[in-house]
C-alpha cells in the first residue's frame, strides 16, 4: 500500500484526510474519532479497533453524566478540579466551557491515591564585565522557576492516572546569594497542593470506609417508628415502614 493511497477510518468508515491518520494496533483512526477519546488516554497506538469503539461508547455515555453533574466545589485556576459532593464525583478539566468538552466524570470510589510535586529549575544570572564578558555577580544571583504538579491515580479501564499542573504560568523567584525565602505566590500554590492531596486522599479513605461498611454483616435493630425488628435496607430505612432507623 502506497503512502498516498486512500485510507479509511476503521471506527466510523470515513475517508481519512492527508496527515489525518491515527494508527491503531490493527487499523486506522481518523482525527475526528481520536478527538472524542478521553484526554487522559495515552495508549491509542497499542489499542485495537474494538477497544477504541468500546471507549467511544463509554465517552458517549459520559455526556449524560456531564449533564447531571452539579459543581459544589471548585479548586484551581488553569486546570480546575470540579467536585459534585452530592453525587460523589469529580471532573478535572482546563476547559472554560467544560460541558462542551465532555470531560470524564469520575466517581470518588475510583480514586486509588494522589501525589503532588514541586518541580524546580535553577539558573545563574550573569552580568557583563568591562570587556563585555559574561561573569557571575558577587554574591551570585539566581533565578528559580517552579511548577506545581498533581497526579491522581484512578481505577478506570482507559487510564490509570491524571497528571496536571495547577499553575498557569511558572512561578519565578530571584535570589541573591544562598538565602531562599519563598514569596506569597509560591506559598499559595504549595498550600493548594497540600489541600488537593488531602482532598483526594480523603476521598480514597472515605470510599474505603463506605466499602467496609457495605460489606459488614447487617445487624437487626428495632425501628423507632413502628417498633418492628428489622434489617435496614441500603438507605438505612426500616424494611416494613420505610422510616430511617
């Protein structure tokens, strides 16, 4: 098959335009179909046509989850964490019109962990001597750049982790000599990292507690409303009169 032979998408069947092919393990994928995949998915080239079709079905069903999603809490600026505390679900997105972007709606129960990291790069600033040569300041001057990164680990059939940066632009600090005192911008982002880590680790622990409680054997109790001895249902209500017990 030649380089410029016509290619067709193994997913939708449409002809693939020049430079628009996205290779799969056993077929081809057009740009339009590839753009519908999860933004956190990175294994396309090693995926089969069938697995891509399955993911696109999941992504289509996700649209209904997005419509039902009610934001009760927002964290971040460029990339935001949107939380629906009532449904116990969250979204991570950098899109302002996030509903149109169909971001993955992820249940709290899918979270398996969270890590945060501050990346630092250091550059010595130089000056010129009387001959125009680049020389060090005395004492040395340094420029530090910081980025504040988060990795959320999840149990999902199409991706295992979500990596994002909470700052839109690198935080830059200038230091003379060896004395380092971080400014308020750095401290605010560092504090946000700790908050995010606590939230997701709290989500993980909360989901574990709920799972343990659900797995625990039910114990008969006396209903305060009707007086019957009952095994509470999944909502914690009396099986006879429906009142909370």
